């Protein structure tokens, strides 16, 4: 074992501990289930091949979807949902489909993360003030106006101070390397709450064995429900996409072995299958913990495996320590994480250079806030496909006057029904007193609608001015 891997494992453990607990609380499940997922992420996914330095665990990116699933089907069904998602991921990896996740539109992924971030922020701001959040995304946003008057001022100060620490502490790089910002922020909030005995809501601890809920036979029967199947697929696809995009980002942080996407997908599937058996939260590869692992000097997968060991030791030896953590501090931690999911810096360049991509991003995010995560992603994917179809359907009509010989009209590009009105407008604007030779050799694609329209246009020309259609330029 290398010393660098040992030290990196402690850093990742300190970063992961408050995040595991915070994600669990925000997902509407006991805090211990977040730690179980973190442990499985280290001890199961960590030992498998794929991405050697990537760290897995419960992620803020799935919080909204998990919360919706728990509210709809109950925490008892969570194990079946996660187990099903893990099996889907194993199948995708075995079929070597991991690389295809890289073909998903970046704008859709950014819109998905932005929508998740906005819903996460809107929901956790209420938790910062110890106030119950409205159920819908629109309700959460609308209710922010009256939040200040309803919130507990003490809890709001603790949550706000947590966010301030998270923003300022990383600026002192030497200090941030010694003590991770999430641990410092939550630790300070816990100390202040305990020393002054502040009357704010704290994390409820029930014990690891009490929190673990393996699915029963009646839970597996719910897999026949359409909504449950849709949730399983949403878990699998979104967790896979987030993990593989995280892997691509981690690969840019180090010079070691690159990620094998199919093996990484199998590792994530195996981890989620185990989490499902234990009734825990779903896991993904998480960029915050992975980046901390790389920057702490990790060289092999030993660091991520050991971080799971430290989580297990903490949960077994000091479970009561969770009870001193104020929920408002964890909410502040997740508000900060939600803000980082919104790609604010990229909006300007997209507006200047790729406005169509910006539209896809914004529409996807808004659809997630207004509806839900699964519907929003479907809307984004449909819009991205429509945009791509529109972009490639460029057709140009070029005319050349050859005097007494008439006119040569060349149609170049992709002639599809999307650009049929433009094509017919250009052809119908040609003079009717000239012979026209129509050349289609410059077309890369001609669909049936355009072919029929061109034949109809040629047949409708003056019978004395015959249009000849040529397939060679």
C-alpha cells in the first residue's frame, strides 16, 4: 500500500461523510442509508475495474428523483428500484453500450444537471430554515417569497454560515488540503449548535441495522407497475450518464490509465445491485469526491476502497456522532452543491456561439422544475433530436442563366420535409418563360416528401418549358 493512497483515502472519507448524510436527508430516507451507499461504493464498486481513481457514493444529482420515488412508492420500495437499476446497468455494460452514453447531447446533460440543481436549491433552502418544503417544483420556487417570514432565524443563520464557509474556505488552498471544506463547514455548525445548545432540528439516528431494509417478495411484485418500471429505467440511465460523464472529467485530471466505460458501467451496476439488496440509496460516481481523491495524490484504486472502510468503521463505532449535526448545515451543504450543478459560466459562450444548444439546456431545466426529472430529460432529448434534424436539413438552390439554353438550377445539401417550404418557394420563384434544367447531383439526402414535391413541381411547369431532372451535376 502506498502512503499517498492511504492519505488520499482519509481525505475522501472526510469529504464523503457529510455528503452521504446530507444526500440521504434530502432524499427523505434515514441518514444511515447514505452511509451504506458510500460504504458499498468503496468496498464493491471500488474494487472492480473501470476507472481507477473515481469514487462512488450517493450523489446530489439523484436526490430529486429518489425523493420523488420515495414519496410515490414509499421507502420500502427503494431497494427494489435500486436493485432493478443495478441489473439494467449490468446488462448495459455486458452489451458494451457504455460508450454510447457519450453520444448524449451535452446540452441535455447540462440542462438535466441545471434542473436538478435548481430543484435541489429550492427544496433545501426550506430545510435551511427548518420549514417543510412544498411538494412540487413550481410550489418550491413560488414559496420562496414567504420563506423568510416563516423560517427559524437560528437555523437560517446556521445554514447560511455553512454556505459562506463552503465558499470562502477553498480560497485558502493550504488549509483546504488539510481540512476539506464540507467537513469544516458541517463540523463548525455542529460545534456551535452543541456548545450553545441551539434549538434547531438535528439528524435523527436510528442505528445502521435498523435503517437497512432489504426488499421483500411483495416489493418485487411492484415491478409490474408501469410507473415503477419507468423509475427503474430513470435511475439506471441517469446514474449511468452521470457516472460516465464524471469518468470523462476525472480522466482529464490525471495521466494514469483511462476509463473503460463498459467495465465502469458494470462496476456501477454491481454496486447498485448490492445497494438495492440492502435497501439503500442508488450510487453514482461523484466528481467532487473523485476530484478530491486525485488532488490528494491517489495513485491506485486502494484509496477509494479504503474510504469505504473508514465509512464502515465510523458507522460501526461512532453512529451517535451523527445526532449532533444540524439539518440546516447539511441543507446549506446541498444548496452549495446544487449551485455547482447549474452551469452559469457556460451560458454566456452558448448564447454567443450556440444559441440552439442554450435553448435545449434551458428548456430541459425548466421542464424538470415544472414537471419531474424523467419527463424533463425526455423533453430535452426530443428537443435535441429535433434541433439536430433541423441543423442537418440545410438545402440551397443555386441558379445559373445560360442564355438561350435556359437556366440550370442545382439543389445542394439535405432535402427533407423540414425545409420543403423553403425549397418550393425558391423553385416557384423561377421565371415561367424559361427552360429549366434541375440538377440534384449535389444532394446528400432526398427524402420521399421532397422527391414527390420536386416531381410535382416539374409536372406543373408550362408544357412548352419542360423541366428536366438530372441526378448528375
